[in-house]
């Protein structure tokens, strides 16, 4: 039963103060709240730890696409979300009067050898078709401005964007409260209930099952005092280097399946910092001004997990953002609002809750 029908059923009874309750004030929960508010729903967001207290409070913020080949539903969903991102975050900034740090400045990737060069050129043709002329994947000579690792050629794409994760979440929180949503640390669920509570939500789904539905993967990152705000981000050997609008540059992250302390940084981050300094000489003497560690929710399917919670009527799940949660968020928000408010199921194959259960 979609929202309009449910409201009709409540006529004559005491009206609930919320049509939708969202547990989790991270990127998925807040983005869904924003989309539901825009469609006229009364929304409350409940998170005992506050806004961006989990992995959404990070510092890296690389909104990067998959390579333009072997196309599938996941890549198409991500592409559509990255295209949606610019108007999505502009509207959030306008509504909240907070800067989420979004800018679509592209990305550079060094090409290691002749085989990698041939592959990069072949992907250029794939991007022309798959990215529908809305972004470019190109191969260019290496830059001489110091903002690139040592290489003769670089991949340059114009689809990649940056965001400041922590600031983006607080911008969303301000936008939804401006629209009348309630943001609180405790409360009882009313109306439809969406569980977007990250690692804690995955733990609840794991309970009583013979297999693991999802788990947390720790990441560590560092923030440098280096102003490259108008430069593209860099991706090399699994390392993201992301300049932010506030004059800082973030780098990360590690990916740790096994760890003892979820919020403590250690020698793995020290090794990452050394790798950054060796990769990009311009950062060799830059001061590290913040260290960050957190645990990101990874679903068994490795795709976001979206849809109804089996055996819990009117309860839904939006989880498993892992490393691509911010890039997927605009499309996840639209998809979940379609499902919960209108009863319209547009969840891609592989994203269904059943794919991980």
C-alpha cells in the first residue's frame, strides 16, 4: 500500500506525526529523507549517535564511476546517480545554506605501460556510447603542473566528482529540517520504516541466519593541509587523492576486513601517508591535519541492498553503500522514495534485499 492509500486508511483515526521513519542519519538515510520531504511526506530521522556519526562522517569523498565496459545494471545505476548528483547537491546547498563540497572536476589516472595504454584507449570508445555524451573518458599526455604521478600518459574522465562526506551529511540534515523533518536521537517508529543504519543494520540482518548478509570493512584516511581545490582528483594503485573546496586534500583509504578497533588509526594509515607522499611529490612536505578511521557497511552482494524487509510489513532496507555510497545516494534516494511512497519498484537486479539474504 503506497503513502496516499495509507493516509486514506488513517482518516478518522489519530494521525501519526510521521509518514516515514528513517533509522540512520548517514548518507543513505539523509538522502532518502530529503527525497521523501520533497515529495510531501512527513519524515522523522532517528539516529542515537547523531548526523554522520558512522562511516558517512569520513573525509575522502571520491564520487568515481566504474570503467565504461562490461556494462551491467550496477554500472548503469551508478552512472545515472553520478549524472543526478550535480542538481541534487545544488538543491541541497540552496535549501540548507550549507556547502556540501560538491564539484565535478574529473579524475586523473596514470597509465603504467603500453598494455594499459591500449586498454585505456579502447575504453574511450566504450565511454562514448555508454556515457551518452554526458561525460568523457580520454587519454592525454602527462601534465607538467606537478599535480599527477610520474607517467607518460594519463586517463582523464569528466564524470568523477568530489564531495566532502561529513559536510554533505550536515547539509542534508539542515535541508530536511528546513523542510519540516524531525531529526532526533531517539523516538518510536511511525508510518513506513526505512532501516538505513549501516553496520548496525547489517548486524541485525545477520542475526539468526546461517550465512553473513553483510559486514563492516574498516577504512583509514588522512587529510593534508594543501590547497588544490580546483584540481581533479587522482586515482593510482587503489589510492584516492581528493582536493576539497576548503583548501584541504584528502587521501585514502585502507580496506580492512579484520580489525580490533574500528575508530583507531594505526601503522596501516602511516604506510598510506607515506605512499601518498611518494606518489605525489607536491604533498611530500604537506602537514597532515586530520586522521580518520571508520567502518563501512558492505553487503554480501557487494551492491547496495534496497527493498522491503522480508516478514516485516511496511519496513524497508537501504544499506551496503560501502565505498560508493555517496556516489549512489541520489539514485538510491529516488528509488527508495518511489518504492515507499508510490509502491513503484525500480530496484535493479542484484540490488534486491534477496540478493544478500
